[in-house]
């Protein structure tokens, strides 16, 4: 962003002299804040003293904001210590925090003061925030959900901590070349993160290998093997306009190279990360005991009344046997008491019904790596089987599916999801449809044993990051028309926009705000891809991990068909179409061949379409590289149509669908995941629905196997056009072959692209018609935002707090 002329460019590179250098950690006045930023530039230096370019200004500004956060953080910690409420520990293998500076100054309500302070120092806030790398602790929606939850926990003044891992590298940095996707290391810690505080006093041993000793008392102890240290780093999580500042505690493994050979053993699939994650339990226990000091010894039976542990999917499952091990081997409890404590403490969120994503760990590897944990899991399994045999003999034939250990002689595994269901007091899905599928199919047998164990908690998103901060123009309009900004923490108030949806004045303002976001997005796309896109075209966006079930292939086949039809039209016919810019973004896992082929196909189609002078006024296809949280914050506000087109029954929830809807973007989608509830809330007439429903999918797959599928000629035409080498010489037959045949591995169109293609094309034609009627489209956009109140993570977290964790708010006075 060009913010200054060359004349004062030189002045920007060093700290301006007229602002005094002074430590003013709690400053609110812009001049005092500028002094504090200068103080950090001078006395917390990370660069040569003569420099004060945007990067140096970012680090100094971040440390200035951190001063305020640390003050609130300490007050919060002391307050929780004094009140001693029940606390939640949210265990997640991923946290996609994104950038922290904009979020922190927004939640602290000091954006204007910091913008002004940086101006005094010769910088623009927008340019400074661009210097920050995304904190990339994960790879997808599950990690971003965890981060939205942390924001809501703090905003709702709930005593709750996030626990995760301090990955040095994110998933990977994606770049696009002629060969398709290329992966590079995503070194978000390349310099350092100003937001984390290392806790040198919070260190726990992590053991691997070794063996289990039986002591004369009959108790057991895990000994020998290799030991590394887990060191805690804390990241402050401020709530919105509240003093409460919670923690995200990240664990890093510390080991000296010469005495630790785990990583030669570990093939990257098992153990080390998950076992490191289970250090959370040692930390939680030590804090429980710390709070007992100075009072009568608190019995362990009270542990569940002070501690709630939520497992975000199966990745942190080792927390279960680790808590059992600590209670029995370190604290001297018997099995029954330890099991009672553990099963009243742990709850489990399921995020998927995809069989390949339900974790199964090798028994052989686990027995070697974590022998005591394996013993405990075997005992849980044995006792579970005994309980079923004695209380539910009619389920005897189901035991082999329900038990934790799968003793398949070819590959004996531990089924982590089964361990979570058996051990936890509550299991929840993340959208109503998903929770219904869990109860009716995946976990149906368990439901008959524990009918009250299963709940739904429809996901949500934080309205702070996903509307208030990323779309300031739209936010101001919403505040103006609702006559309050309380919607930022009470999103249900958005329903008040419905009464103004036909108001021409609101419509004009809304249209201008959307256009400002589209122009910002067009500038971004030009910068990162070199492609010039027209903000007057319909901006159609699909961004998410590249996966066959998410069906980016359906999207690009639709784009190919659209291109072919445009080529066949006369110039006059083209002028009557709705010009459209299709943007697709997302990372394909490095080893997922078909996903990577899809990325290449999108780029190859774009390369032809975007340079075709007959068509490129009416259609462009752009792949947006390296999709992450910060990219989403530009794409989502600028989007007008968003595609959420997974095969029905396969997407547990989705959360980007909620972000798009909140930003007044209309959705074309299937009845899958949270789409079902979004459609209910925004109104059926404001949602472009197509495709098979979840209950139709199994029969459609059977029909396909039996040779009953009749492809639509338009579908055949699109595939044939790709095969004709219209988009270059690359051989797309292996990708397209996944759509052919009736059965067989990697064939038979398992994700029903062919079945849903005709209704998809027909529905896209309805989109084109709707977009021509500007008043109608803007009204639909307003109603989309107005119907998004339910999808606040504040609502989701309030439900977790009341219905699963049984914790209450604990505001810092």
C-alpha cells in the first residue's frame, strides 16, 4: 500500500526525534503511545538502532500493545487464582490464530489511538499490520474454530485456557508454478513472535519407550527410556472490551540431540506430538494441587468440579490415558477412583465422519513408544467389553466394532474415536445434521448404551475478526442502522436489519461498502497473482482445503462449461450474460495427488480463459495462492457468491460458510453441514440450493455401482473439453478417471460430481439472473447478514460452558 511520498520515505526509516522516548506501558493518548513504541524500538531492540522501517515499527508497536495485555493478563490470572472457579482447558492440535496486532488493538478498543501514534512516527497502521506473519499452528477449519473459541471465551469472561503445540513451521507456504502447487517451509517464527512469553518455570518431563515396573505394593511405574522436556509458551488472548485476558499455552519439546533418538524412530505419524500434547494433564494437575495449598487437602473426587477438559477431535486423545496414569501412578489413586475422575473431566468433540480421518494408531508402535499408556488403554477396553457383556448382552455381536482395540492381525490398531466416546462424559458434533448422522450411524451403538452422552454444538465464528475488524465500512453501516454497536457481542441483534432490507438508502450504502471491499480484494489479487480483475463483475469465491469431498472439481468443471458456452456465443449474446470472476484458493496436502491435480487444473483453465480476448471481459478464473487467515480477511468481505458444495453428509459443519454469510455474501451450496442451518436462518429464498441430500447419497452410490447412472450431456461436454487439451498438454485423464466407471478404487465418482452437475449448472444460471437485478441482490445480501446471528462463536461457547463444561463467567473487576 502506497502511504507516503518518497520525500518522507527517508524520514520513515529512522525514529522521528520530536516524540520523547519513555516507557508508558498503559498509555491511551496517541503521543504517549508513540513514546512507548519508541521506547521499545530503543530498549527492546531486535534490529540495528538506526532503522525504523515498517518491520521495526511493527515489532515495537506489538511490544507496546503487549505491555497492556500483560497487565490485564496478570490481573486475570490473579483474579482466577483468588476466586478459584472451575476452569476449562481446551486441548487442540491446531490453533490458526492469524495476525494478532489488529485483533489485539481492536479488542482493547485502541485502534484509533494506535493509528494516530504510528502516524506521528511516520507510519500507517495498515502498512504496519501487513508486516506480521500469521501464527500458523495448524492447517484448516478445525484450528481456526479453536481460535474463534478462544476469542469468545475471553470476551464472555470465561475462565478457560487453550492448550496446543508450538509448531516451528505451519502446514506449508504454497506457491503456484507451471507445474502446479509447490510447497515451501512456512517459517512463521523465522525471526520471533512478540506475542508469546516463554515460561521457563513451567517445564514437564515427557518420557518415551522404557518399560513398566510393578512395585511391591502392586502399583505400577513407567521407567527408563528417553526423556525430553516440554516447555510452556503463553500467548495472551484478550476479550473484546473486557479486562479478561486468557492464555493459549503452547508446548515446545526441548531435547539435546546427542541423547535423544525418538525422531529416528518416529515416522511422522505417531506419538511424539500427541504425547507432548498430553503434558497439558501434568500442568492441569499441578495447578489443581497448587490451588489446594493453604487449605485442607482437597480430595481428588473434586477435580471434575474444578477442571473441564475438552478434546478438539481425536488428536489429543492421549490426555485420557495420561490423566489415568498420573492419578494412579503419581497420585496413588485406585483404578475406580481414577476412572471416575477422568470420565467426569473429559469431553470430546467429533469433527468428521470420513473414515480415513478417524484416527487409528498402531498398537505395536504405541506399546513401544508409550508402554504404560498402552496398558491403560488395554484395561479400559477390557472393562468396557465386560460392562457391555454383563449389562447389554444383546449388543454382543457389535462389540468388535465398539471396542477400542482392533486386533486385525494384519494391522492391530487403537481406535482413538472409540476411546474418546467410551471415556468422555459428553460427545458432541458440530452442526445439527452432523450430530444427527453421528447418533444415527457412526456412534449409533453407543447411543443405545449412553443415550444422554451425545449433544450438538453448532460451530460459530467470532464476529470481531470476521466482520467488525475485517470489514470496517460494513460494520459502521450496521451500527448506524441498528443505532448500537452492541451487535459485536450480541450478534442476534443483526436481525434488526431485516426491517430495513428494502430501504433504498441502506441498499445504496451497503452496495458502496461491498464495492470498497471488492476493490480492496482486486488490488490484493493483482499484487499476488498479477491478474487484473474487474470489481464490477460478480465475485464468486471458493476457499478451503482442496479435497475431493469439498468438490473444487465440480466448481472448475462448471467454469469450463461456462467458458465453452461463452466461446460459442456471438459478441451480442455475450453482452447479455452476467460477467463473473471465479476465485478458488486452498492448500492441497503434499501427498494428495488428485487434490494437487485439481489445483493445477484451476491454474491451467485460468491461464487460457484470462488471456482469451473474446471472453475475458465476461469470465476470469483465478487461483489465489497460500490461503490462510489473513488472506481470508481480504477475500471474504469482497465476496458476493460463495461456493460450499461438498457432497451432502460429508462436511461436518464448515465455518467459512458462516463467515461469508455474515459478510452479506450469498451461498450456493448443498444441504450439508451448517449450510442446512444457514439456509434456515437467512431464508430459503436467499440461498442457492442444489444437489443430492445426505439421505439420498447411499442409494445414489449403489445405483452407480449397478450401472444405473445416466450422465447429463453438459457434464460429458465439460470433461471432454478438458480431455481435448484445450487447457494445455497436461494429462488430466487420471483425475477425470476418478469420475468414470461404476466402481473400483479411485473410480466410480464416489463424491457424486456427475450426479450433482446438472442441478449445479441450473442453479448457477439462477445466480446469474438474480445478480442482474441489483436491488434484489443487495436485499438478499442484507438478509444474509441479518440471518447470521446464530453463527456467533459466543453462542456456541455459551452452550459449551452451560451444557458440557458447567463453568460460569468470572469477570475481572
